[in-house]
C-alpha cells in the first residue's frame, strides 16, 4: 500500500509517497517536468517494487507536485532528502529533467548510492568529464523515438560509466515508461536485483 507523507527540509514542506518496509533496500524515484510522485503510484511502480521486497520512495521535487520551493543547490536537495528520509544508499531513478538533480550527485557522491537509472535524463553532456570512469552501476533506459533527449545521450552515459547497460524500447517516445510500463518494471527489477547489496 502506498503511503502519502510530508517532511520539512529547511522549513519547506516536501511531499513524497512510499511503499514497502523501511528496512528493505531503498529506491528513490524522481520525476519529469510534467509529472510528479503520483505518476509512479498511478503506474503501479511503487506497489510492484514493494511486493518484490524493496522500499520505493517517490518524491515531488521542490516547486513541483505538492512540494514547496526550496532554496538549495540541486545536488544538495537530493542529499537533504535522502538524509531527512533516512534513505541509505538508495537506487536513484531519474527521468528526463530530473537529470539536473541526479547527475551532480552521481558525479560527485556516487558512494551515497547503490545504483543509478537514467530514464532519458537531461544534462548528460554537461557531466561527461565528471562521470568519466565512474564505477557506480547504471542503467540507461530510452525510447527509440525520443525527440526530446536523443538516444545518443544513452550512449554517452554508457561510454563514461563502465559498469552500465543500455535498454532501448522500440517504438517508444520520451516518457517510455508510460507506454512500456511492464517491460520497464522488469528492467528495473532485474537491475536492482543484480546489483543489490542486500538479499531480497
């Protein structure tokens, strides 16, 4: 069952959804520009991963969904959220524009994460130098016909991060998880299980 919660960070109210047991492996879901934490509930992603023994958490980024604005650098926002929610080495799932929040963290503090899932994430070219040789396990998920963030960006990410793999959904567009939800869930589960440090 998905639970709706709020937390205060620097006096700003941040909204999030979670499912599963807090003692299980954490997964932190971000969202695209036109979406929110609610998207992951509606797609059944949170319930699905909770049923597989994980602790998925979907957060509304500051100024989006039901979260208030927060005056803080993007990478510090994610660290503050992780610390405040007690997320220990979560997997980080970052669709589209949330690459602007996730990539600074992946580049500078990869040790804070168990793995990174870039779902047509933006800003990859801006972080190539900092990501070069980064050994964090990563999964790049793209739609074949993405007209917003080119599939070439998945190749760029995988060339920089040696412990990475690319998945392309044929006939899918930018938010590929909306039309290829079941396949997306299976790819996530396979990635999490193959790199998970805790038994599930």
